C-alpha cells in the first residue's frame, strides 16, 4: 500500500514541486491550501507532469475544525510536509501580526491533531533566516540561532522551538526541520513554477518580470554592503533539488531512520552568489538583458549567507544537482510561458 503524505500549501511554489517529486517516488498525496498566495492551476501542471492529479481540499490550516474533519475523511495519513505560511521578509516587517497568526497557529493546529490520527512525522519548512547574519560562513546546523532580522524569520525560529518542545514532551511523532536557503527556478517542463501575486517579493521572479518587460526594472536593494560588489549574497538552490530533499526527509521519518526526535538540515548548494552576479548569470545564460536600478537597503535583509550542506549530503543522501545557469534558464522558460498564456487569454 502506498504511504500517504499530506502537503499543506501544496499548490504553492515549493509545495507543488514537492508534490511532483512525492508522486514520482510512489507516495499518495493529499494537498491542502487556502489559495491566498497560490493558484489552483498548479494542480493541472502537476497532473501534466506526473499523470496523477493529487487529492485537493481548499482549507486554511488556521481552521482547526476543518483540519480535524479532513484528517478523519482522508483515513490514514502517514506524514505531513508543512509549507503553508506567509513568507515575505519585507511584508512581515510591515504586517507582523499577520505573520505570527498565520505561521504559528497553523503549526500548532497540526501538532495538536497528529497524535489522535496516528500521524508518524512532520517535515517542517524552515529557513536559513533563523541564523540571522552568521559569524562564520558557510553556515552549519550547529551555528547559533540569532535574534531574527524580521518577523518572518522570527516565526520560523518560534515554530522550530514549538516542534522541539512538543516532541520533548513525549509527543508520539518525530520531525525533520529543513532550513533552506533561496529556492529559485521552475520545473524543467515549465508546467509549474513561482507565481507571485502582485509585485514579486523574491529576487528571481522580480528579475524575470523585469526581463520580460512586465516591470520597468529590477530593484537592487543596496550596493553598499560589505561584499565584493556591494550587493547581498545568497545561496540559490533549484526548487526541484529542494523538493527532492523533502522526499528524502519524509522517507527518513517514515522508515524510522531518524536518530533523534527532531533533526535539522541545511539545504543549499554551498555557493554564495551576489545579486549582481545573479543578474549577470541570467543575462549570460539566456541572452536577455535585465534593466535594473539600485535603490536603498530593504529592512530585514541580511548581508550574506550561504550553506554548508554536508550534513544533508551525508545523512539524507541528498545533494543539489542543478547548475545556477540551468536554474535561471528554467525560471526564464517559466516566465515566457506565463507571458504566452496571458497573451493567448487562457
């Protein structure tokens, strides 16, 4: 019998790619999403790629009664991958209460319901933002957790603490915390990808929309950081590579390979890339120029961070495979498809 995984936020960017990889790996998948920052058409993309349309329920994870009803109706969920959360650093600075309500309550509801339904484990979508500005680079899992630079980052820290405290109190399940760096790109089929609502908060969709002429120009938030070219440095990982790590983590939980109640893994490439380097890499790999303008620093941004992924490489048996150039080409292929779809009126 197939093992059954519930994916919260499964019509979103990382969630939809993870559903694809779970289905490729032979899991039965149920997706829940409130569609506040995603598009239900991603289910069509998943079905085109895998030949399987996952079971879908439009549901907010803050609705505990709705979750309880779903768990009972599904009949036998083995594990949960929890993506559903508000996720933009800048917006979290402007709307902190939205972030604390959405990100904390949704997790608490899941953790409270899991024991009653015999759910064995939860993979939590965490973030490198929990490290703040690290003292040492690259960042290992043993790096200190610093005061968060944004409410978004703080919610990830608090959620990790909630999970640890819950499992320490003898909860009958285990958890893997996946701290990822900067997911970018799209599925090579261009059937699914990042689809931000309104002006993009993340760099690559902002960049591709500027390259496509949808936006006048890309804003580079600061060029006076203590980095070689003055722009921020991040570790950009292909979203498909990231999705495969979630499958590896779920397999580890369900096969009882975890050595502790809670394990944490950094998911990145191990390479730091500046904003200007990313722009140049995009232009070189696609042949398309990116109009851009330097503006002031954005509150909540840190200067530089990239991963040491050795622990994930060795323990999960996972490694990022895609090159930055291929990743950016996939993002551009997805953006061009979005433009074509809009022009055709589909």
